[in-house]
C-alpha cells in the first residue's frame, strides 16, 4: 500500500491519502501472522506505523529507513512512542 500525506492540487492519485492510522492499517495490511509487512518512509513515520502494527498484533515488521533494514519483531522500535506521541 502506498499512502501520500500531501499531494498536488488536481492530482489523479487514487491510492490512500493522509496519515497512516489504525483504520488504514486494518484496511490495507494482511492480518497479523499472515505475512511480512515492510514499512518505508521517514524514520519517525516508520516508527509510528511500526508501533500501530505491533499494537495490532503484527510481529513481522521490517523498517526500510535510509536503505537499512531493521527487523522489528520483538516490539516497536524505541523511537515509536516518541514519533506517535
């Protein structure tokens, strides 16, 4: 799933728009335990989305910040609480 927080006026973007929240996660991600979820974006956004995923029961989350893979399988990253704040 791709989500744009900002888009140009008149954009033809038909995908998800706005901040990724619990409703977007439930609507677009596989059920917990049914797959691996990759999250890519600015590190604070990745941490906030990973936190939402973990709270929803996902245990296989991979963060792709800055081209580096960080597996977050034992709970959300430390920065998640600050980013979700």
